[in-house]
């Protein structure tokens, strides 16, 4: 569904991604691990059209999407869910969700998706008219994920969903990711604080210093002492 | 005495309402794009001159037609100014300063064009309502009432637009979180241009409304730019609600100072109030830091 071949990404003159190649197949959950500041977010943002300078080849369902902006990509079904959530603070929960369905292709599904999202996060249904700025970290995280789902995406890039969450909410995040995937949405997730998410993964990638240093199943990773210790916390 | 004070209050309310319309427009551009439009005052004069030209056409004999034609003209003008002059700068370093410089240049260009085309003599517009309410010494012209309600109507329409339309919501989204707006797929470039266009309509409408009471002159926009700026800074940069309160406070203040001390004192007092406010509350009445 998503394929990257020799992708390089830059912030101004800073070379962040170096010849990154990866593939996410339809229906899969792929998890990316790696030290902080080595470019994991940049991989997700590049795919979602949020990085200005990207070279190489990126494909979505065999279509070349290199250089396309987020307006186009969201409309095609590719959505990014930010680690720092990027909500609209002075708007209500409902307004945030409605803006999640901004793209043309999402508008006609707005009502259905709103119901789906409220079923997934019942607490958001109760807090529809509360402003996003007054929500707790956990609720804001749920809202960010819910807003991403409103775009009617078929591919979601979820960036560190555990960031700023209390440990007891991490299980819930893993459960939600499983439910989202069960709805047929393909996922690329950056997350290493929730071991349950790596167990969901069809494939793992490790990104170090802007390069893919490992690609394989969780079992392969467990056989690798370096990875086991650093990223899987075992 | 009592009627005199009533007059002063009414005049403050009326000017305040038009200032509110114009200041909200300036606050809007600042809130959404963090750019300051120095040509804002010249757009005020432009509104007046467009109305003046429209009245020169034989088939136009009422304000309804003038507004019907002036609004789209201002909208298109604002949109293209943003696309042609402001948007290309946004990709550069220090673009905020560059936007100030280029809009300052545009202001001078427009003002001098007005001077060449229309001459430096004052132009006036016919009042859009005749007649008045009178009771004893009390006098209130229908025109003033009309200006008040049109300004308030304009602000309410704008509020409705921001809260209830998709484009309006995307404008608020970009103002609150540009990165978030990009993530949900809002075309930022379009929102910037649309915002600029809408604010051009608001100040241009203000120009048409006030031109009936005062006059249109080539340099008349600078006074308005200064006032709109004072209101915006006083109310809090980027806060629409703050801008509304500040506009009425400034309108009242101007009116009372003008009546009690004389018109020459109004700007001095305005700046004194602005400086005092900013010394105590640098973020303005209702502004936020950053």
C-alpha cells in the first residue's frame, strides 16, 4: 500500500533521512522503533506530505506521491496523527472532529465516521462541547486519534501515541490501535513505550541516524540482543 | 447638557461600531497569518473611492447596488493582492518584516494613485438615509442609525461565517494551529488569501460607511490605520473579542475627549491610553502571549 524507495528528507540543509526504503502492505500494522531524534517522525511526516524537501520515490497504491502536499494526500486517504497532537485548542471537541473531516473525500462520510469515532471513544461523545484546551493529556490524545479517523483514512501514520500518557492508559492505546486496524485501516506506528504494540506488528523497522538498520518480524528482533535490550525493553 | 452628552455617547457608539468592523478585519489577518498589513488604511480609502466611482455610473442610484458591487470588487482585489505581493514572501526568511515593507509600499502607491486619479480635493458620498429622529434638543439622524446597524450586521455576519461555514472554520483552525491545519488537509495558502480578502472587504465597507459622514481624501486612510492599529494592540493582537471591546472604548473615548477637550486631543489621549494599557498589560486587554 505504501512503498518508499531510497527516500531522503531534509530540514533546510539538515539531511535527516538517508536512503530510507520501506513497505507497508494493505491491512498491516508496521511499527517503527529507534532512538529519539533519529528521524522516525520525519518518515511519517514525509509520507503524509508534511516535509518540504523530500527526494526519492514514495508510492501509495502504486501511485507516485513524492512531492504531494498534505491537502492532496489527506484527500487520497493518507493521514498523520501527530505526537504532540496538534489540536485546535480554542475549539470544541466536536469542531476539532469536524475539521478532521475537512477533505473533500471525508465530507460525505462525516456523520458515519463521527458515530464510529464516538463508539471507539465514548468519552468524547460526552465531552463534545468541551474546548480542546481543557482536556487532560489522555483525552487530548484520544481526540487527536479520533480527529485522524474522521479523515476517512485508509492509511494512518501514528506518531508516538504514548507520549505524555500515564502508564495505565498505554494498554488502552494498544487496544485502540488493534480496533482501528480491525476496521481495515493500514497502520504505520512509531512507538516504543508500549510493548503490546510491537506484539501487534506484522513487521518492525528500526531507524538509526536516518537509516533503516533493521527490518523484520518481532521474532527476528528478539533474536537480536542489541535490539532486544534497547528497543523492546526485555 | 444631558442632550449634549447623549449626542457624544451616540457618536461614540456609531464610530465605535465602524471601528469594530475595521479592527476585527485587521485582527483577523494578524491572527491568521501573523502578518501586519500596512496598506489597511489605503484599502479604507479604496472602499470610499470605489463607492464614489460607482455613484458616477448612471444606473447606480442607491447604496444597495453600491454594496452589491463594491463587496465582490474588494474581495477580488484583496485576494489578488495577497496572492501577488504577500504570498511569495512567505517562503523567505524574516518574511513578516518583508510583508510590512511591501504593504507599506502598496499603501504609498495606492494613495498616490488616488491623488493622481481623483485629485487631492475631498470627495463626498450622498447620505444613504435621509431624515432624523428629533425630540426637543435631541437629534439623531437616520443615517447614523443605519451606519451603526450595518456595521454591527457586518460583524455578526462575519461571526456567523467563522463559526458556521467550512471556510470560516478553516480560518480559525489556521489561526489556532497552522501545523494542525496542515495535518487535516486545510489548504493554508488559500486560507491566507481568503482572510486577506475578507479583511479588505471589512475595511472597505468601513470606508464606504464613514465616507458619508466625513470625506474621502487620498491620505485619509492613515488616520484609520493608526486607529485600527491602536484598537488591535489595545484589545490584544489576534483577539477578535478584545478588538471589539477596544473599538467601542476607543470610539467613546474619542467622542468624549473631542467634546470636552477638542478634537486635536483625541489621538494624544488615545496613545496615552494605549501606552498605559500596554505598560500594565503588554498583551493588551484580551490578548495572549506569542
